[in-house]
C-alpha cells in the first residue's frame, strides 16, 4: 500500500493571490520572512484579502533563512496566544517551512522537537487550524509537500521533518510573486526543483502517480530555467508551475542522497552556509554517476535523457547536460569554489567522516536507488568538494 497526498485545493495563475478572499475562518496569522513580500506589496495585499474574508489578522514576521528551532518555538507561542484557525505562510521555503513546524507545536505544545524527527510519526493536525501556503520562489515546492526543513544551530544540522499531516490544505501558486526573485535565487531554486524531479523519478518509491509529474517538471525546467534566469518572465511564470509539479512528485516519491548531502553539509562549516539549491546543483551530477551503477537507475536516467531530447540517451549525456546548465547559471562544480572558496578545505576534511555518517542517516537516503557505504559517502562528498567525477 502506498499513499499519495496533495493539498485539497491549489489555485494557480497570475492574480490567484486574491483567492485568500474566499477562505472562511475567524482569525488568520500570516507568517513571512525578512521583508521582500512587504517591500513588493504582496503582504499588504494578502492581509487586505484576509480582512475582506472577514478575518482578524496578525503577522509573524522576520523568519530567517534556514529557520531555527527557536524561531519555530516563538511562532508557536504567538499562535497559542492569538489562536488562529488559519495559518497563512507566504514567501520562500523558509517562512513556509517554519510555519509548518509552528503549526505542530501550536496544536501540540507538549510535543518535543525530538518527537518529530522520526518521519511520518506526527500527531493528527487540523484540530485548531488549517494551513495555506503561498510560495514566492520557484524551488522548494513546500506549498504542496509533506516536508519542512528546520535547522538546529547548536548541533549544526538541518532536520528534514516529514509527515503528510503538514501537507498544506490550500496552495496558491501565483507567478506574480516569483517575478520578484533576484537572478541568483532564480538559478539556485530552479536547480533545487530540477533535483527534486530527478530524485523523485529515480526514487525507489516512485510510482505511476509520481512519474508523470516528475517527468513533466524535468522537461519544463530544462526548457525554461535558463530563460527565466535571463529575465524572460513568461518562462519565470512557467517555472513556478514546474517546481510545484516537481514538489507533488517528490512529496510522494521522496528524494535521494543529493538532498541527504545538501541537508548535512548546509550548516556544517564555519565559513558559511551552503545554499540548499546551489548544493543540490553541485552534487546532482556526481550522484547520478554513482546511482547509475544500479542498472535500473541507469535506465531511468536514460529515459530522462530521451525525454529532454539529448543526443545520446546514456547517463553520461544527462550528466554533461546538467553540468552545462550549472555553467550557464554560474553555479560552481564543487564546494571549494562556492562563493569564492568560503568553505575551508581542512575543516571540510576534518569533518568528512562525521558529515558522511550524518548524510547516510538522513531521511532522504532510504529512497535513493543505491545505498552508499560510509566509504562511498566520503568519496561522494570529496567529489562534491573538489568538483570531480565519480567512478565508483
Ligand atoms: Fe530541495
């Protein structure tokens, strides 16, 4: 038996933000990030629509990128005081992910963060509030997924929380919001979305319900990401849908070790965070080479290569195409060149065995088509650092 879960309603297209007018409830808390939604006027519009719906509205602002356990707890406290029956989160992946975790602690104050680390083990939500998500970036697709990534800064680890209880009730995929993305964010989030679709397509849990979503997303992203990066707003609008389709696929088929490594390297080094989408973009070609030693996965990669009409249909053509996409989007081939080399080589090597162990233990590893040993994971991470091919 397998389960396939998506939001009950998804509104899409330019201007769909206005659907907030039609939510029914008494009180809505709006969870947002650092200010771009306010600056571009979307926050005011959202609050206006919710008031038109007859709701009392409170804001929870300034959720930081890579939200912390502490921010989640503060948000849950604000919700316990205000008692909203709608949680509306708007912005990039971070405020929406944070709001999902706040929702759990709002409804179950006695739950501990440790309780939630076991995947698909959440208490039943919607006893107090429903959840509406409105993405402003085209990548995480958190508006349709059962996931939330929260960072424990004391331990330097990103936790991917996973449960269909936190799949939102309503998603509003309005491309007007995505048109505000700066160029670099467009590249990183777009490659995150491509990684979602490819990892979902080769996942051991892929199925007839997830395959068409993943494959269509791959084709769209392959066609539109570079154009979107170059400022073509029609391509930008299509990317907003493409990333959402990828999200529908991976929320149900799960992911693989590109994400395991991105989660565990993201906050591990003192030089700075490695941005999620950029990490995925750098690691994806190496993981495809590693996974393709599994013949079934190799055939799935070949199907992708055929679908996007590459000259050959082998793994190597797909790897070459993804490397070329990275170059065109100004993404480096390895961590050593990330942001001008902010990650120190010695620190990377000192932490290699621990980071590899953490990555193997990540919730995304279980559905990868080839399970790496400790030695193989260390080899993969080194290839990701130095930007080298993987031949084992
Ligand atoms: Fe991701």
